[in-house]
């Protein structure tokens, strides 16, 4: 999700009610959404056609699309800014107070340092799932009406400038100040800059980078969709096919028949969150639709089916029990809050300061883990655990603010302008 592509909407009021019509009627509505009105010769033979030659379904969609002038200034979805920051903060607290790490001392677990707080923060990894849901929502929003070159440049300049800076800066900090390990070598650093370290079997400089590869694969799939043109019908078809493939790949995996190539590009472990996010955006843009809500429901069920395995994995990295029931509740809460965003239930969160939180999210997520552990390691002997935690969190938020304003924004702009010039040159030469 991009500083240049912050969560925005076209200024229209999101629908606040969920209308569940008859299933087959809903399918008919969606099938006709992107079709032009029937010609005069067809109008008389079209069931439900009105005097102007449009079906009632087409008239409803046209009414939604013309509620505001096309040049209406866009406004932010500040509630999404808040959710993004909450997700980043949850992951940060998970790494500092729950996940096993050497920062608090040899053979000292964060859960033993914060026995009460870690009861909650051990579930902070669910912030990543919230990120993926938000990404499905926001990336589809930013893809609408764009050409594939424009979309690719927008996503590249969102993801890579800040990421490459984070790789370099984290390397400098851990090399100069770390007493707890992580000494990346030249090949590891260079490979990390490409975001291809995982498929190439090379360790990440910082553990949070794994989720960025998932995001990058989602961008690739969206770019393929953008190449065909983003329309309501095509997006729903794309989501349906991806959902079917997700179920098929997960079914194959349960039989011990993993298909590595498809698993890599379709990432069935995480795809339900992106599909649900896309469905939520379509609900936000076009209004409630039974087919979309069914897709959301199916993805929710799929995510719940993975809880037992995910809980076991989480226990291995936190060293304390992780309750699957709490995870069920957490995932459900994530879905419910995004449903509220989709139907406009959180539009009252319009405070301008939430924009600042949204700006901080990406650099905070990129930088917090190993740099934060180095700070904790340096401070915990001289301060209480709560003082150490407070200083570390405040330091990381301040660092994220500085990076967002003085590194990420100008660097992304410079790279975007250079890529746009390159794209224009290629288009000119290709004529």
C-alpha cells in the first residue's frame, strides 16, 4: 500500500445497508453491470427493460456511478489509515513482547518479561492478516481505471524505494551496534534488495520481509488483471477463479500433492484475505451484493480452517500456548471491521491526524524488528522493562516519521518520475 496510493475513495458515500436479494437475480445483475445498454431493437425483447432502453439493473449501476461529478475531489478513507497503523503496532508489540528473541537477555523470553501484556500481544501476528485484507481492498481501488504500465510503476515505487532503504539502514544498524547476532553478508544484502531472497534460499535481513514477497505476488496478479482492463465483471470472475484455485490447491496439499509453481504464484495460504479485501472494495464501490458476501463468507471459512496449524506454528515462535479460540475471534473481528469499512460504518472516523498514522505504517513495519531488538538489548540493563519498551516504541515511531517524510516520499517521487519518463520513451519508440 502506497504513500502515493493512500486509501482514497471517489468521494461518494459508501452504502450503509446490506441488501441480500435472490441469488439468481444477483448473478444477473453482476453479469450485466459492465454491458452497454441494449439497442433500440433489443429493448423491446429485454426482460425488465425501461423506456430508455436500459434494464433496471443497468439503471441502478449507472445511478451509483453518477452520484457525484467525475471531477469530484478524492477524499481519504482515514479509517483505513487507522487500521493500517493498528496492524503495524500489533506486529511490533508481538515482536517485542511475545516472539522469542535474544534482546531481553540470554534464556529470557519476552513472555516472562511481560506475563500479562503477552497474553494479548502473542496474537499480534494477526496484524499481518489485517494488512493482507486491507491490501486487497486498497490495491483494487488504486488499479481501477489505470493502464498496466501506470499500475506497475505505482506499485513498484510504493514497495521498493522504502524497502531498499530499510535493507541498507537495518544492515548498518545491526552491523554497527548489534550484540545479539544478525551479521548479513554482501550477497545476502544485495539479494534482499531484489526481494527474491526467499525463493533463492537466502535469509532475510529482517524477518518481516517475507510478507512483502506475498504482496509482490499479489501485485503481479493484479497487473495481469489490469492488462485486460479492470471492470466489475472481470474482477468478480478473477476473484471467483482465484478462490476456486485456492480451494483446489489447499485440497491437494492435504493429500500431500503440493504443486510448487501454482503454490508460489497463487499463495493459497494467504490468498483468501486478498480475495476478501477485493470483495469488500466492490461492496464499497458498487453496493452490497449477495455473490460478493458469499465470497467473503467462503474466504472467512477457509481462513478459520487454517487456525489449528497456524496456532501450532505460533506456539513454536512465542514459546507459550496460543489459544485457537482466540485466533478464531481475532480473525472474525478483522473480517467484521473490514465489513464495516465496506458498508461505510466507520466513515465517522474522519480525523485528519489519522492520515499521519497511515503515513507511518510502512516504514514502521519495515524497520521495527531488528532495530528495535538492538535498542532493547542496549537499554534493558539500565531501565525497567516497561521503560525499555516505551523508549523503543517511541524511538521506532519517531524513526518511521523521519523516514516517511524525508526518505520515502522524496525517493518514491524521484523514482516514479524516472520510471514514467522511461515508460513514455518506450511507448513513443514502440509506435
